[in-house]
């Protein structure tokens, strides 16, 4: 009998049967050939659409790819397999996640080589948004995974699944991994891969919790039993592995925001020596603060700006001052 928590989460009249749920998330259920053919076809098309959207920096195109991407199906199959202690379901679902992810990365690599012209990885919004994940991305993935799992388990909220597909980022970061690999930027590829990994772990973990709370854990599975301890240890280990880079990146992003504000304030004081001078923008790119200024007269000595920044930002960063007319002045390294 299901526990009290499961009864409140999913009333009997609204809870889907295990057979219905498994029929949606297990690619080996029903007409296997047809389901797997549809999975690979839609995944390939989704990857192509996402790659085109990423290369053209089109948000609408990327969203279209996310709506039709079927990669969340085997991910939820992994979650259900863990809940049912079904090693066969877990294994084949995980295999589809890995092989499907590899296919999407390959599509990204192909696009990076075949599409004429270089993509500026640092100014492309679709790439930049997926190569520097933080803890908030994990929070969003957890909430999205909960919504998706509840929608799968309940009969009356299936209509929210398209919205869930848009909210969770699975295919686009894998495409970004491929594009970055194709251009030889392995560091950015690693950031996008961390985003994908954190989303997968969040979906599996929350799916396990929701399916367990809904009472599916009490259903008897006739397949090879899976050790629940090993499954949860594996999920917990993966969660820690993605939490470390996400936390580190969040901390670095916060620090960069503070440093950029300090550079802005210091540069405004420095350029105010020229009547009418002002700072338009400050960006940190590859260890250099690019300070864009607007001034009607000659700039003050750039070395004075470097000296003023000592102690306000870490040593080792350099400063590059650019003017409205395109003049670029390289300053010394801070603390050098």
C-alpha cells in the first residue's frame, strides 16, 4: 500500500498506473522498433535545429529544438528504473542517454566544421549562456525535473510537458559542446558539458524522489534487481561532482561582478579629470579589463588608472582602455 505522502501527492484517481508511466519512459515498451526509430529521428532533428539556432544566435530556433527533443524520456526512464530497482530498465535508459548525447555532440562538431565563417564563441549569446553554469542553473533544473516527473505521473497535468521541455536545457548545451570542440575551445566545451550533466543528475534525482513519493517504489519489478544503495551512491557522487564546478563558477561570477564594479568606479574617477569624460562599459575578457571610455579631450595617463586599481582587484589582471573612436591603449598589469 502506498504511504500517506504518496496519497497526498497523487490521488488515486489522478495517478497513472505503473504500466502507463513505463510505457512513456521505457523505450523498450510497446512497439519497440517504432518508438526507438521515433526517438532517434526526433533527437537528430532536434540537434540539427539546435545547432542552426546556436550558430545563428537565434533564441527562437533553439527553443523550437528544445520542444521536440526527446532526451528527457530515457533520463526519466533511469529515474523510474532506480525506483523500481530494475537494472535492465536503468541500464538501457542510461545507454540511450549516453548514445543520444554523443549523437548531439557529433552534430555540433559537424556544424562547426561545415558552416562557413567562424562563430565568435564569446559574443554569441546562445553559447555564452551555456558555457558558464552556476548554482541557479541547478536550482532551475531541480524545479523543472520535479514538474516533469509530476506531469508524467499524473493524468491531469500532462499539458505542462511542453513548458517543461523548454525550461530544461538538454540538447542545446550538448550542441554547444560539439561546436566548441569543433573550434578547439575545450574549456568552454567543458562548461557546457557540466551544465548538461547537472541537468541530467537533477532530473534523475528529483524523478526518483517524485516517483517514490507517488508510490511506484512499492510496485514489484520482474527484472534484474538493482541495488538501491549503489544507485543512490552513484547519483549522490554525480551530484557532488557537478556541484563543485557549479559552486566555483557561481563564486567566480560573483567575484567578477564585484571587481568590474570597482574598476568602473575607479575608472570614472580617473577619467573625470577630463571635463565631460565618462565610462561607457567595463568587461573582463581573458584576464583583461576592457574599459570603454568617452571623452572630448586627451585621456589621463593610463598608468594612473593601474595604480589606482592596486588593492581593489587581484594582481595579475591587465587593463585595456578603448575610446569611442576606436583608439586602444594597453596599460600595465595590475600589481606588476
